[in-house]
């Protein structure tokens, strides 16, 4: 039970970190695209 809870917590932390990384990459791509367009 405890192991399952820790595993679930790890997966949530991993997913949250991945989401933040994807958001940062998306912002970088958008900023570069806007610079190229304008």
C-alpha cells in the first residue's frame, strides 16, 4: 500500500515536470516563430 502510494506520487511529480517542460518548450517555439514572422 505504501509502495503504491509513493509510486503514484512519483508518477504525478514526473507528469507535472513533463508538463512544465513542454510548456517552456512551447513558449520558446512560439517566441522564435513570432520573431521569424515579424
